[in-house]
C-alpha cells in the first residue's frame, strides 16, 4: 500500500520528529509512506471569518496540488467519523482489497481544511472531539496507521 500524509505546517519539535521517524521506519515493513509538508499561510492571530476562509482556501490549494487523482483521500477533520483502531485497520484492509492501494491522509493547518479539500476527500476521520495541534496529530496518525497494519496482520501490539 502507498500512503501519503499531506500536512500543513513545518514540524519543529525534535521529540515529535523522532516519534514520527520511528513509526515511519516501522511502517516500512508494511507500506510505502511519504509525508509531504506544506507551508502554512501566514496570518495574524485575530482574523475575521472571511480572512479565515481565505487562509484555509490558500492552504487548500496547496494541499489539492499534492493529491493525485487516483488516491483515496481521508481528511482529518473534527467533524469526521470517529473510528476505533480496529475500524481504521478494517477500512485500510478493505481499501487495499478493492484496489484502492493509494491512500492519502490530509491534516490541515490550525484553522482546519477548506471546503474544497473536504469535497475532494472520499471520507473524513476524527480522532476526537477535542482539538489537537496539527504537529501532534501527525504523530498520532502515523502511530494509528502502524497499529492498523499490525492488527491486520494479527501481530501483537499494545492494547
């Protein structure tokens, strides 16, 4: 399976980079994984609703430019469907079984994803109703993808 994670924002924290690198290394036994970092749109702290939409749209354009038409897109969004680790594993297994071996996960910037990115997505996924920093979400996502492959192979993994 080919998995691409398209994410807005540069990862600066060394401890997060180390964690992500470890899971990407472990995933190498199961899938090809690429992480594409896109620049976040520079904006002041306080924005009007229309300015927020402009920022999300600009970031959305950059995201969509990195997603190939043949990829199954799963957008991480707070309003997305919540799944257990086993459900995510089952979903990835079904995608591979039915010829969708190219999957792209999308993590937006601090303001979320544009409507165009959500429309391009085949599904949306939420890890919680809580808000997490997108840098931390990247680590959580790669860990859950790794866990999904372990579950699908019947291999032991900490519950």
